[in-house]
C-alpha cells in the first residue's frame, strides 16, 4: 500500500512540475512576444518613448485620438503632439502634470470635448500613467504582461500575428513630431458601415444625467490653473468633425450644455477656447472617418490652429 502511495505522490509531483513548467514557458513566450513583436509596432509605446525623449519645445499638444490623429505640425518645427487615442481626461491631466515637472513647453494646446465626460471613458481597465509617464519610468522595469491593455489583447495579438504572416500590421504611421497619421478618406455619401459606426459612436458619446457633477470638471479646471501657474500660455480646442457626426450629436441631451460649460470654464480661467466642430464641414476629404481628421486634414488644421490660438 505504501508503495502505491509513494507512486501516487511521485506522479502528482511530476504532474504539478509539468504544469508549472508549461505555465512558466507560456509566460516567458508571451512576454517575449509582447516585448519584441507587439510593443515596437504599438502606437502607445511609440508615443511613450517619444514623450520621454522630449525636453524643451515651442508647443506641446495634449488630448485624445482627435488630437493624436488630427494635429500634424510642420516637419522640423519644435511643436510636438503628445496626445494618445482614448485617453480620459484624468490620464491627460496626469501626463501634463508630469510634463510640467521635468520638461518645458513655451505654449500648450489642450483638446477638450463633450465626449470626454461620457461613461465609456471611465469604465475600462486603464493604464496607470504614474507607471508610464512619471520621470522614474517604472514600466521599464516591469513585464509587458503587467500592462492591462497588452495583456487584455494578448490572444487577439497572437491571432493577428499568424493571420498577417508573422507580423503585427499597423495601418497608421507615426510622425517625427508624435502624430499618428492615417491616409484614409471619408466616403461620401456614407456607406452602410459608416451609418452603423455612427450609431455606435453616438451611443458611446451620450452624456448621462449628472455628467456636470463628475470630478473630471474639477480636474480640468485644476489642470488649466496648473499650466497658468507655470506662466505657460494655453489654448483649448474642440476638434473638427463631419456634419455626419455633429448634426445628430448636437441633438443629444446635454451635448450643448457640455460645450457651454467648457466655454464658461475657459472664460472664468481667462484662456482662449476654439470650438471648431464645423470648421471643415465642406471638406469631407480632410477626414478619415466621421469624427477624426486624416493626414491631409491634420497638416492643414495644425497650421490653422497654431495661428488661431494667437500665441
């Protein structure tokens, strides 16, 4: 009987050892895959490394995807785009605060919009920007598997890697001044797919009752005051969108109220606010989709925005 027990224990230990080995191997392979294949082609990590390379510039621009994809300064200028897609305002404010601690911009442009106060900006498992953007850069000492967004998309990355011929494709290009550029052009008249996409975007961007009580408004005000305290001129802007987007969204409850609240806040803090939703309503070729500029529009708008901010 004791011999059978000993054999059973041996098999159990062997099984646990095999499982542990397979698990460790899976972790190592996944980490190497994310570190060596995914991250080098990922726009967030390109933007992250670019951010840490910046020290002193004429203008630094912050915001979400509308700024990231829609602000393409002239090559060789000391104007940088430090925005990234889907950042909520808390993340943007944290990035600006870290920037002001260790870097310098003569002027700052900050993108704002009603959609930054919609529920979807607060529900996700988001990156901790103290890990990525603080001067100490703790992320360099951590596993890429600790990044919640990379880890959450791991299976999708593997699938994409094999389907795309052992690479991670990226439709966009990353410019020398930090813009994420797409050469796509909005289809006019809109296709059935675009109508479906608009329906999804409108549903995402609906502001719920009580949106004006979100702490985000206080964070926006404090961020403006923080920039002013450094004696850095600031310009707020809401980016151009197509009429295909703006017309139905204007009809949503609270949209106009949100923009009025932004306008009032800017007036109280004595900073310029440029509301440019309809700026290119007759230029659909400047857009890649209903609410983002393409590469051509981004270059054109960057020049106009810098002039209109009146720095």
